[in-house]
């Protein structure tokens, strides 16, 4: 089977973790190739996520690398057993850019999510009309069918909050995002009503950083932190006008955990946040 041209973020992460495991063990790619009975180029492709690897081989590698972290090894084997076509977002492959699919994949496999938004409502909590307005505001303008597909995909992502075992979401939203009237008063009011509705969900913690806050100032980029089955596989996605980036280096993860801690510390309590959202909605 030829190498993948566009591995998913999760496939790349599997390869990255195998490379880290090898390097911690002080083993070379050549030694690993000898163990597996393949050439060194294949090992490089495995570690780049461009070629798949079986769970059985991962366990052999873990033994070779003297990795005693069974929880991590089990989690990597679980990733290895995943196949394209088994998840709902696979139907958008070749239709939407890969980053959209990678976000859906990250959310689906997360144990918990932490979000921070300063200017817009988090995607998992958006109404259809609100999401459509955001996609219509792009430059250059998107074709109507592309907008429809993006909106449809964004709405389907919200299944992680509705399934039998929903993901735990902590969403920290700046008051500025609540007061933006994207799409006009009607669309904005419906979006705020949606926030009031979901704030009663026991798996969702919704908190607002008010304009009166005098401590927390880092509000430049939307942040989505996904906690994995094992902490070593945590991922943070940072969004921008030129696209999202997926970060997984421990120093980066620690930085964003601290940033989210500060944002949550500066936010109002859940009931106070509900009251503020209700107050803003009544002003519309």
C-alpha cells in the first residue's frame, strides 16, 4: 500500500508518539527497521503517519523501546485500529479541507473539552443561522454550496454533546462575543437563547469573562483543548484567519492549560454567567 498523501491529524499523532517513544529509548530508525523487517524509509513513513501500523506491531515496538506505560500503549493501539469510513466525518473527505475533519475527529475522541472564545460563540454551541452568518462573512465570499456543507458539518459536530456519554465541555466566552450582533438582532437573540438552554446541561459548564474583568487579557485566538484518554495524547487546536493549528508538545499543552485556568479564574460563576447572558438577550 502506498504512503498516504494526507494523513489525518490523529494518524500523524500516532506516528509522532511512536517516534518519541523510540527516541526516549535511544533507538535509531535503522534498529527499528531491523526489528520489523522493513526498510528505514518505511519506519520514517510510519512515524510521519503516512503508513499505518498494526496494534500487534505497536506492542512489539513498546517492548523493544522498554515502554512500561500500558495505558499509553493501549491508547495508541486503539488509534491504529481505526479505519477510514467508520466515522460520520469521513463522508466529507474530499469535500471539505482536512482541518474540518480533524477537528471533528479530535472532539469525538476527547474525554473532555475546554474552549475559550473572545469574539464568537464556540462552534459546538452555535445555532445553524449563527454559523451560516459566520461562513458567509469570509473573504473572498464562499460559494453557496460550500457554505451549506460547512454549516451542515458544524451542526453534526454537536453530536458529541448529545450522545449517550457526552463529552464534558467547559466553555469560557468573553462578554464581547455575547454582544456581537452577527446576522442581526434576531439571529443574535436566538444564539443567546441557545446558550441559556445548553447551560442547564450537566455535561456543559458555561462561563463568561465580563468587560469588568481587570486581570485576564489574553483573548487573541480561539482555543480548543481536547483531553484524551491518556494525558500524553492531549491536543490543543488554536484557530486563526489563516486556519487552525494542532499542537501537542508538552510545553505548549502546559502553556494553554495555564491560559485556560486563568481565563476560567477571571470568569463569572455559572449562575452569574447565565444572568449576564439573559440580560444581554433582553437588550436585543
